[in-house]
């Protein structure tokens, strides 16, 4: 997902900060004095080199290249993100499926197959993980981690740095911990910002199609969805899946997962926020001073 993140006036001054080009967009890292933001960036770059399907030598590109041919040995990080992806697939009734790469990579980008074949090949049950190896059962299947990769990198960087507080964001995926901080999400309906201040640690992830239509959407009135939860891998994947679901299934998912907060913006001007989303923030301000607390 390619969205610009916003972190407004911080409520605590950061001693170390940096902005880096990463995963086709920009990453922002803010940490206490004594923590090396460049070292954290290098760790996130290490993850990108294993997970990006735009890098030929990555684990994901090698899995895709040998689809239908043979299993590929991969890193522990790749095994972990694939395992999380399988978990989310079942949690979201199949709406989050990383084998969508047959369509996004081999049909849309590389023009190797037609759309009918691509859609037939989307089937997570044909992704086999055994030991340290991964295998796609059919030729032209492909893995695309675009719906989870940035959130996974943010969460792993947070674990890696192990600082008492900080902020890490890659485009529309961000994590803030140990501090209160002014944050914002773009409201594409009027080009304004939805502004908020967290009251506890959280991850935010935003999904929408207004920059490019890359997610198949059932609810045509839904313009954008932002997910708030504690884990950034899950926030990213849930945002992708929930954006593609019909409204009835979204409500069912939220009933079954009461710790997941959502902010939904609709084309007709309406807004939906559940109580779990409110619980992460001191207050939420929309354009024109509309304030929720």
C-alpha cells in the first residue's frame, strides 16, 4: 500500500531521527538518544532484500521463479511472514491471500498469463511450507507481500531496536510506543487530515484504491479504511483484507475480533469508527473541527 504517513507535532522531543527510501516509498524512524536510526534502517533494508518481489535475489522472487518446479530454502524471516499470512488468510475468510501475485505480478506486471489463468492460480492452499522450504504447487503462481510487507518490517524493526519509546513509519504503516504523539491519516475526500493523539502503544495501517486500483473491492462506496491494533503485521494485513470485504463481513470480523479498531471513510461522506478505534486515542479531529473523544 502506498500512502504517505503523517506524524505531526510530537509530544516528546526525539533525540535521533531520519527519513530513508525503503520499499518503494519513504520510512521515518524516531528514537531516543543513544539508538542508531541508520542501523534500524539497515535492518529494514535487510528484510526488504528477502521479501520484495522486485528484487530478483530475494526469497520471494526465488519462490516465484521455481513455482511448479521445486521447493526453495528461505530465511527465518520469510518463513515467519508467510506463516502470519496463512493465519490472516483464515482469520479473514480468505480475503487476504498472498498468492494474488499470480494476478498482480504474472498477469498485470509481467504479462506472462491471461487474467482467467491468473485468477485460477490464486489459492493459498497450494502454498506449501515444510521445514525451511517453501513451494508453490503450480507454474505461474506467485507470492505478493504488498499487503503485509511494510507492516511486518515495522513490527520487526520495533522488536529489533527494543527502545523504551519511538516511532517507525513506512508510508501508511506506522507504530508509536512509549509516548503520546500527534498522528494523522489522509482524508482523500477533501485532501484534509484526520488528526489524532494516541493514548497507548499502537499500530496504524491504511488501505485504499484512490492512488491506484490494486485491491478488488466488494463495497464500492468504501473509499479508505484505517486499522488500529497492537501488531503492525496484523494491522497491515487486516487493512488489506477488510478493504476488500463486503460491509456485512467486515462487521462480522470486527465482532469476532473486538481488539481491532477501524476508521472507514465512504465516498458518500459518511464515516464509521468502532469503539476499539476510539480506545487507542485521546481524541480524533476531522476537517472543520469535528471532534470525537
